[in-house]
C-alpha cells in the first residue's frame, strides 16, 4: 500500500461490493479534511500490489487502485474503509527520506493511521485470513505484492467480518504475525 510512482495500467472492473464504495470514499475524504483537494477516484483492477494511490504532478487529489482480490460481495466494508483511509493518508503524510532512504510510511504515518483506523488489527486479521496465500510481503519496498497466480490461490468464501471479530483464538494466534506485517510495511 504505497504511493504509486507511476499510474497502474489496465482496465477498471465493475464493483461487486455490497455497498457504495464511491460514497464511502467521499465520506472518508470529508472526515479526513481532504475536501479542498480534488476528489480521489477509485478503481478496482488487477494491479501488482494490494492497493496504491497515484498522485500525479500538479494534481491535488489522487487515484486509488484496489486489487481485484477486494472486488467480491463478501468483502466487509470495514476492510475497504481501512484501505481507503490508509491510501488517503498518503495525501496528508507524504513519503520522506530517512537516513538516505525514501520511506513511504514514516513513523508519523503509522501514528496517524492508528488513530484513524482503530480496527486496523481486525482488518489485517481478515485480510490475512482471506488473502494470505496470494500475498508476498516486501518489507524493503514497503508494499504487499499480489502473486501472479492469485486467482487460483483465493479462498472461497472469504470469512465474514463477524467471524474474525468472534474468533479471538484465531486472532490471538495470528496477532504477532499481523503486528509484524503492519510494522514492516
């Protein structure tokens, strides 16, 4: 989930989500105080990473891209909301150089995200459970790549949001891995 350095290519898909994702995006922009910027756009499509935002030169808003893994009716709204908040936060807290290296998620980014997305651990637990076989974590580049054979690796059906919230044992078993994942990117 990184600020894309170039705009992804491909064709947007029709949304199969059970809620109006564009309305959700607009509401989050207002809540985050991003109303003075151009509205962000959203596309669901097969891209290389789990999600990214492209912020072109001279443009006040951004284009958010969510991977096709998210484009199913059984993806919970809190998970999409988490990802949208994360991507929009890149417009408020941009990448910066720390110790000679470009860091897309500086420490203040993670602090702001923790306040903005208090359900972040549960959201990652859901993504971990639903997507893990199709993901490749790249700590050096601060992103999560999608494996090329992701369609064969999908689990059907995805777990429900309530199942993640109710299954504290599963969450506790995965919590250290999830924390490591979140801290590493």
